[in-house]
């Protein structure tokens, strides 16, 4: 079986490695400048493909005529897509004789779109999964080749869950493509009436609304730990000098960014009149904060321009005054 593998993100790494002996070509996004030195950074897929001595085509437009010509020259039987980020037009979909298939980290038709793992955690789903679909012109709407459910662990964040789903995706893709090759595959149309969508995450999505339930805020921290990260603001005090200028939020006060890396809901009683976002206690165990319902313990934090630190170390440099209000 001759396979063209198309992908850029980490989701496809296990599948690329597993199917490497049958892959004739790898298509991925071009290197991008990254870091303070703006040095070119390769996609994880390119890095692995090079280590496996596989031919690599880098492109920002897979539908370009020159790329189409290169893909045809590979004479693929099947194409497999995973976390690529570009829509494939008809000219690409028609290149392989037995179709184009995609690894999608959700139980389609639920969570079609760019960020299914983040949204599943954010919405506190009990389960998710991986679906292998035939690629069509509509995003994530093609018929299902195979699918597997998995339970989401209570404390699981996006990187951990994504890693598990990537491994499952590799197994499903290998089995599913084998069925396609030998002619035993059965494709099942998706139920359009149950489709939901996982919109692309924006920086603004990471802002914590302390009026929300503590479990919802903790889920946001886990969902956005990779990007954009859950964040809030805290007031500058005489005890803290921000490496950045304080941000004037239009309230006449100066505040600085505070990223939350780890947080867990806790049972904590406090007056009903307490404003959400109020720091209830800060000690070596963490920073306790009142929420719209319940309270949350922040155990790993990062101030703007500073290092990510356990709460015990963080509060040595940032002294929260009594009843400090975040947000």
C-alpha cells in the first residue's frame, strides 16, 4: 500500500511512525520563525519524517498546481491526513485511487472543527474518542470508517488527552486503511442532526471569568494549558515590581497578567457576599480564590515576564494583600 501522509501537528506522529514502511511521501507546513531569535522551526511531522528518511514536501498551499503534480508523481493508493490545517480541494482528493482519510480526535459528528480536544475538556465531557473518516469537501463531515470511545480522566489536560488519542488514532488508521486496501471497509454516513462544532481557540478565550463555577474554571485551566493558557489579572502592590508596565484596564488601577497552570476545585466556606475572584488564602498549599460557585486552589502560577512556579515559591515574590481581587 502506497500512502501519502499529510499533517503538521503532533496528533499524527504515532500514525506516521507506525505506517512509515508504506509511506511514499510526507506533506507538511513550511518551517516558521519561532522564539526570540526567530529561528526557523520545523513541524513535528517534518522532524519525524526526516528521521525516518521519508521524502518531505513543505507547502502553505497543498492545492497549488505544482504541489498537485508532485503528489501525483508519488502514485499513492491512499492518502492519510492528521492535524494539517488546510482544506483539500477536489483536485487533491482525486489523486489517490482508494481515497483520502483523516484522523480526527473526537467522536464525530460531535466536535467537528479545529479544537475538539480543548472543547471536550472545557465542556467537562465524560468521554471522547477518535474517528477515522473519508475526507470530503465539507470539514469533518465525511463518512466514518472506524471509531473508538475513550473515557476522559478527571484531571486530564489537553496535552495528556491528545497524546492518548494520537496513539489510538494510529491503531485505528492502520486497521482502517488495511480494510480499505483489501476491499472490506464499510463507510457509515454521519448523523448531521447530532453534529456539534469546536471553534478555533482565541487568546481571549483564556481569560478567566471568576463568576463561573469553580469546576468550570478548573476545566478551562486544563483545556488551555497548551495555548492560550488560562489567565487573569492581579493588582500591583508595593511588594511587587512587574517586569512589564502595569496594564490600565480602564478602572484607573494598574494590573499585571497572571497565568494559571494548575488549579483544582476545593470545598471552602466563605461569606455569600464575597466578590468572585477574591483571594481567600495564600500559603504553601496554593492560592485559594472565591468563584461564582465554590472555590478553587491555584497550585502553579506565572506572573508576566516571570517563570512558571509552584504556588509555594510564587507567593514568596508576590505577596497577596488581604482580600486581593483577581480579574
